[in-house]
C-alpha cells in the first residue's frame, strides 16, 4: 500500500513570503494530522482533521497558518506570511480512524527554511 | 496534563552493546505509550506501543519496552545494537483526556560506534 505522500520535500523562502505544503494520506484513512517539528524537538500537532472536518486546531497560529482538507482526502497547509521561527519540518500523518489504538503513519515531511 | 520526558538528547553505544533509551511520562489517567523511530530525512515509524495489555511489549527490529506504572516509565531496549539502529527515537503518550492525541518527548539521538 502506498504511504503518506508530501510535497515539496524542501522549500526555502524569505520571511514575509507565503508557502504551501501538500499531503496525500493513505487511501481510506479518515484522520489526517499536520505536525511542526523544530530541530531538536518532538513533533507538535498543528491541526487534526476527521474526514474534511477540523477536530482540533488549538495549536495552529491562525493569524498566519491555514489548512484545509477538501473532500476528506488531500490536504494543504499554508503559511502567510512566513516568519523566521517557522523554519521547521512539517510532517503530515494519517490514521484509519481517530483513537489511541490506531497507528499514525507519517510522510517524509517538508523541510522549510525561512531566511 | 500529560507530558513525556526522555532522558538524554544523545546516547552513544558500541555496536553489539545493549541499547537503553529512557522515557518517563506524567499522566493522571491510564496512558497509552508509543515509541517511534525517525531515520534521517524520513518521517516517523512506529516501533511499538503499549495499550494496557502485556506490560512487556515487543516491537520491530528487535526492540522491546516495559511499562512500569510504579516508576511511570516506558524504557526502550535492544540487547545488541546494530549500525542500522542509528536514528532518533521518540516516546509519546496518548490518553482519553488528551483526546487520544500524541504528546511527544523531545527525542533521543542514538549513535552507534563501530
């Protein structure tokens, strides 16, 4: 079975520019997560979708970050405008359903550098 | 609130030696505990998980972990390190209180010396 796909793998932008990341979860997975992983830290959940609805976006900086999951499949995460502190790896994960007993499968991530 | 502490940001062992990566958690309700591995420039992969069945959990690649409630610990071990084990390892906790979201430790980078 195909894994979680993410693109691009790397992105370098200047501060105040905008950027978008794309994620295609494993087919049939209802739950999709976006994480931010800063170097030397564990992943931090930004937003969680169940199908095309938002379950939790309490840690998403909504003044600059937005995310959507059209038709409950693919998802995009956007940053506008970017700040230096947004430099991180952005990981997308999916699981069959929401719950502790359902493994989260991770994509390879997008490494963002803001200069 | 739940939290996870991983002792040691870097652990170095010789090839063939015992691997021990420490994880302590804080939770007021029964936890579900996970170990994930992250190889360079890759996403995270589940090694093993504890979900209130057996306290000794066996995972992939020869790793295992033991849940000790009295010590609030879930340490990861492997009897004999291999060069291919070099990676970053993350411990995470999930509870009903956290809406089953994963709360992550800061990670431990495992270095294998030849």
